[in-house]
């Protein structure tokens, strides 16, 4: 179980770090999506920080199980919020947000099971 968590956590951390970088640098694709969804530009630093914290927490969870659990749970909540935001904006492009909700949920279960 730990090896599965380690692989998934590493891949998710890489994805979250890339996404955070794109958020912090206001990548045009990110900005277009945020504008379409009605997310205020002032939220971007906070959203990027949450993704960064999630990435670091997943990696720290390799050594400290409680941090991995907290980071995975935080990312699940983050992406549940993303799904809700898509639904409220009547945007049906939910697949990425749904996948990114499920993957940290799996990481959460794996980290708990391997503790």
C-alpha cells in the first residue's frame, strides 16, 4: 500500500506543483478558465498556495503519515470546490475536476491504509 501511495502522491505532487506554477504566473489558459467560471482574480494567489501546500504535504506524507492524510484530504476538498464551481457556472467540462477529486481521495485511503 505504501508504494502505491508513494507513486500516486509523487505524481499528484508534480501535477499540483505545475498547476500552482501556472496559477501563480497567470497562464492564459488558467486565466481563461477562471474568468469563464467567475473566479475573482484576487483568489489566484490563494488557490496557487493551496495547490502548493497540497503538493508539499503529499511529499511530506511519505515520511510523516499525518501530513499525507491532511494534504490528501485538503486536495479532495479543494477539488470538490472546483466541481461545485463548474456546476454553479453551468460549465459541463467536469472531467478534469472529477478526476482530480478522485485521485487525492485514493491517495488518502492508501496513506491511511499504509500507516
